[in-house]
């Protein structure tokens, strides 16, 4: 196999692996009702079933990215894929809620090996900066498409099979990627990796996991809960000790000096804030389509698909725009388009035609595609090849943190506006009234127990309050994105359209004493 075939084959394998993970991030949500009927989990167990995958994934991304740099990214990816397929089978046939939670945790561990490995392999097989920008744009597009396809695939499977089918669909995909991976993937690793600091691993895991847990719990019970305060304190303490330790180690788990590179720090920050807005809006509009418009999960999934496809188009076009305008302007344009989409969403009501929503989704999706493709490439290009796994892991961790923070902050805004704006009909008893004020789903459940006129009044009031909450939430998100759109060109000022292969243009003298860093070892198997 020649070099050209190998590198584009590597991109195909990386994209298929990324598609697998992005599908798995969203496909479970539709399965929760059937899963609840079959396994009868408690409310707490159901929460852990939904969250434990993301918790395990986020907690181990940094460790797995560094492990791939040390033992080989191809090796880690193939081992992780095999583990992902095996744990998918365990998850599908879990006989009770505790075992399902354990299986989902193992699935998250396996997923943490795949995410940083795919992007770092792409970084290493595309030494030409222009080709690398195009390749990362394609990789980012596939992730966006997979995110949109998840609800559709889940809906189709659940219409015909039991809840475990949404996990078994992973197995044939894993098998195909494993076979292709053995044939085409080259091995790459850091030639001087040093030893893995065993104390840094639990410190990073506890810090990231604690922060995400605190953010998620704060959305339901507020920031004053003892569990939220305790988790936040432990997480911050662990992260402070972790960062201090990294500055003193000869071979740190995270080279904090990377954040002195303006391109690196700016792109990580931009990704965190963009995911902050994107994931929160995904959750909001899943509820809007189902609970306000009254659509089925499959119809809601199909309705949201154009946004993901538009993100794929934006990612594919980003390379061309970068070569014309530069990185900062394209990221800024992407953020501005996303903000415009959010502003259009602020005009929706209970009778908004889908065509209007479609236009807003496409504008937002294209903007997100521009932003993520360019920031992903900029982040990878701004570090040496031998640090690609660690850099990819930092990027993915920022995504997880941004998503948790977005749901915590914007979810709290939506809930607060809904509760304060809900005007229930007089005479509704205290218990049902409290349940209706808690969530829109709760209000619809209460309405189902009431006579006709009272039920209609509760449904209209709850849906109207929820839509008003959407208005405030999307405008808040738009304001954050517009501020970032203004700041990004300054943060990326001076970063070239084509970043040199070594990625040392900003910090070579500061970090290497003027010597060129060693190139990553790339050998084909």
C-alpha cells in the first residue's frame, strides 16, 4: 500500500470510529423509556445509566491520550475498539440496572481510548498542512453527521426491536473498523515518552469527574446542595494539585506549557464555549419538538438532522475558507453564524412552521461546522506531532466540560424562566401544581389526569412558559457566542493560514532552547 492510499485510508478508519462514538452519544436518549419499562430502574439509577458513560469518558481522556502517545496510537485505538464492541454486547444484554450502569461505565472507558487516538493518527499521517486542514475538516464533519444521525438510528431500531438493539448496532461497525484498521493504520508514538506518572492519573480523573458531576447535579437541585459543594471542592483541590505537579515533573501528563501557546489556548477556550452553547441547545430543542410540538422521538430526530448535516457541510468547506481568509476570521464567522441561528430561534412560538426552524438550524449548523473544523486543526497543528494524543485529549475534555457547563448554566436559565413564567389555572391542588412547575414533562403528565378544560389550560400555560424560557436561553447563548466571535480574531492574530509542520512557531525558543523537537516516529505495519 503506497503512502497516499495509507493516509486517506487512515482518515476513513478514523472517521468511522468517530461516527461510532458520536452515534453512541445520542442514541441512548430515545431508549430510556423502553429501558425503564424492562429493567424498572429507580430515578437515581436511570440518571446514572444516562450519565456514567460521559463521566467515565471525560475522566480518562487525558490519561488515554497520553497512553496512546507512549504505547502507540494505532495499538490503543484497535484495543479500544475491540473493548468497545465487547462492552456494547454486555450493555445490550444487561439483566438489571446495576449491571447496566457498570457496562455503560466500561463503555465509557473504551470510548476514552478511541477519541484522542483517531484525531492524533490523522495529525500524524498528514504532514502537509493544507491536506491536514482538509482531513480534520472531514473528520469533524463526520462527527457532526453522527451526532444528528443518533436519534434517527435509535428511533428506527426501537420501532422494531428492544432497547438493547441501540448498543448491538455498534458490533458490526466495530468489526469493520477493526479489519480496516489492521490493514491500513500506521503506528505512531512519541519517541521519547518517559514514564507515566501514576499519581497524576487519579488526580486528573477526580478533578474532571468532580467538576462535571457538580455541574450536572447543580442543574436539578441548585448549587447550594451539599453534594454539589463537596464535589466542586474536591475537584478544584485535585486540579490545583494536578497542575502544580505537572509544572514540576520532567514528563508531565499534561504539558501546561502548551497553554502558553496562544493558538492552543484560544482554540481550547473557543471549543469549550461553543460546545457549552451547542449541547444545551440540542437538549432544549429535543424537548421542544417532542413536548411542545408533540412529535414522536423518531420525527424529532429527523427534524433535527438538517442541523447536523449542515455542520458536516461547514466542516468540509472550512479548509477552503481558511486558505482564503485565515483561521481567526473563519472561526469568528462560524461563531457569528451560530449566534444568528440562536437569535432566529428566539422568535419561535408554539405554532412556528418547520421551514423557519429549518433555516435557523442550517445557519447554526454551518457556523458550528466552520468553528469546530478550524479549531480542531489549529489545536493539532500548534503542537509537535509527538504530543498529538495529549493535545487531542485536552480538546475532547474541553468538549465534555463545555457540554456539562452548558447544560448546567443554560439549563438553569431555561428552568428558572419556565418556573417563574408559568401561570397555572386557579384551583389546581398543591401536589400537582408543584409537579407542573418542576418541568414541562411534569406539567403534561399532570394535565393527562385533569378534565378537558383544565387539562388544556395547563398544557397551554406550560408550553408557553417553556417557549419563553427558550427565548431567554437562546439569547443568552447568542450573547456569549457573539462576545467570543469578537475576541477570537485577536486571540488568533498572527497564527498563519498554514501552520508549519513542527507546530513550534510560537514557543520553540521558550520550550526547547532553540533546538528543533524530535519528530514523531511513524512506521507502517
